[in-house]
C-alpha cells in the first residue's frame, strides 16, 4: 500500500470566480462523516476506508460519544461514554478511555488509506440527550455558566493529551493522522440563532483551549462544529476569533447549497483569514424537502443522484471542500432522516464517488494542502 505524506504545494495565483487574484489556489477535497466509527469491526472499517480511498476522499469526521451495539444497520462494538457516570473535571481516573483507544486503532487504519480524521470531542446530541453534562448543568447553563465550561475544557485537555496506544505520542502531536479537532458537534443547535449569537464566546473560548494545547505550529486545525444552516454556521464573531482556523458549515436546505449562496461567505472568510469547510450536507433519500427529511415516500434514485451532483458541484464551484453526511460500510437500512449512502452497493454511491473525485481535481478558495495526505509521486 502506498505511503501517504503531508506536503506543501507551491502556491499559485487565481483570478475570476469566487477565488480572487489575491488568494492562493490549491486543490479542493471531499470526505465524509461516520459518527460511530470507533465501534466498527476491522472488516467494516476496511470496507468503508477502501471505498473512501477509491472516491479520493481525504478526511473523515468522527465523534467521541458512546455508542450502542447496532447503529444505522451496522453491527458495532458498544462503547461507553468518555465520562460515563459523572463529570470528571480533569480527574484522569474518572474518564473511560475505551472510545479513545478504539479511535487509536481506527486512525492508524485510516491513515493507511490516505485519510485523516476530523475529531469532534462532544456533541450537542449527547448533551440534549441527557449525558453527564446535560444532567448536571442543563443545556442552557452548559453554554452560559463558568463551571461547566471549566469542566468541559478539562475534557478537551484529556482528549488532546491522550497518549496513542501504539504510536506513543499524544493526539495533539499526531498531525499526520488528525486533520482537525472541534470541541462539539453543532453546539447550541436548536436553541435559535439569537441564542447562538449571544453565546458566540463559548465557541471561541473552547477553541482557545484547544489551540493552547496544540500550539501555533502543530499542523492540526481547530474548527467549529457547524450549526443548523449556512448563515447560522458563519458567525462574525467566529471569523474574528484568533484560535479558530476553520468555520464549519452545516447546510441541508437547497437554497444554501448553491454557488450564489455560498460565494459571499467565501469572500467573508477570505477577508478574515479563515478557511471554510462544508462539514455536513446530504441528499435526502425521501421525497420531502431536503432539510426536513424524517420519513416519506422514496425519492427516485436518479432524482436523488441529480440533486447530489448538482449540490456537490455548486459547493465545489464556490471553492469550499466538503464532507458528506454519511457514508456507511453496510447496506443503508433507510431509517429516518436518511441522507446516508452505502459504500459500493448503494444506487447513489457512483454519483457521490464521482462528485468527490471531481472535488479533488478542482481548485479551492482555501489552501489545505499542508493538512491532507498526498499520494506520493509515481
């Protein structure tokens, strides 16, 4: 198998379109998410990663939440929460590191397929679902009070300083394996954009904690975890936050997934010296509105594929790399809110694979060349 390396491309200049003449040009890329990747068996991990490699996908987003023994039709190893019974607040003996050790194995395997990980260290889903932070503090206080923020910063530091079981280094030093860290998936989502705007400091403060552990030259990026839609995901305060490298966008509405909608945000990020990543988007399996996809009649496969390719092309044309939500290693059981696509066997896999390969050949508005694994010259 080829050895994968990080490399810095020679900077070139672009003109025209959303990529302005004052912006360095570099190749774009695509990737995917699988929030329960730590629970995969070796065989299913290989199946998934082989598929991502064949599609030239470079980044995979994973979570550190606990998982059950069956998710999205995938038979998984059940994993407890990192803080299973109480808020640990820096007490190392309190954390259950099973998910970190499982991720140790997965990140080495991913690297062998040319894929780096974007690691989300918590999720709003877990908080709202009543994890130890939700039970002790409640959702609003988690974002507004100093006590839970201090305890959560301790969790962040514990994760970043976890010593890899085979590589012998803490995660914060593993830039060949880790693309970026985000403190939380979709922090404050569902609380309303007003709540997000009035608590933007939470995101910047957590990013400052991450950056304080990483240092300025770690080779690992720090990102937000997205919000409900395009405008909510790109807050002006985050564009001004020194510790944030990437502002991540989550967008499922068809109106957000157009070049015209995305390009103004590209310009804003460029002006602020930040990168954008369309970290979550997908094409609904059902015949509902794309951003309201709980269940419904099955959308014609060709229509879905056309949607997927249209939106992927628009994101790529705007110069933003993207991660699809989600690619599965097994046949999609088509549960509710179904954007998933099964690797190899799904009627939409060919469309997604083609779109990802096209992204890798396109030019981006942001230079990620030092942060993704490059195929060695043959």
